[in-house]
């Protein structure tokens, strides 16, 4: 059974940092690319970043380039999203996703950027 469990969200002031984690189980984590998405209220879910199987290739949404960093630890079956210089517009529920035969999503973790 595929499971993705996100953690690390919370309330942070503008300019602050958070590190999200997504721990996977139920599939061979090390042979699949992983992605982070986010969904703000009344907006569509959008891709934030993705990472290749070994972490050598990453892609970012323009809105987060230079501020967010996606990494993975295949020994721990975990993908991370380091978020720096957070802005109020980064407020959203953040999800990790893996595409196997189907897309599997975690339950999400709320990130709120507010003073």
C-alpha cells in the first residue's frame, strides 16, 4: 500500500523558513521521481518542484526559484522541501506526489505565512 506522509508545515512570519518532509512507503522510493505541489484557497493545485530519482535533476516553479530547494534521501525514503524567504503568497497546503501506475498523493501539510 502506497503511503506518503508530509510533515513540517506551520505558521511562519514573512521572510522565515520551513522545511517540509515527505516520507514514503509501499513502493521502491529510489527509482521514482518525486514532486511537491501546493494548493492555495480557491486556486488550482500547482507544481512547486520535482526531483529525479538520484536527485541530480530538479525543477522549480518560477515563483519559488532561488527560495525553495528540493532534495531527497533515498536511504530514508524521504523527500524534502526547504523553503526560505517565505512570502504570504506561499500560504497553501503542500502535498508530495509520486507517479507510479497512478498518481499518489499525501494528505498535505498546511503552510501559513503571516505576520
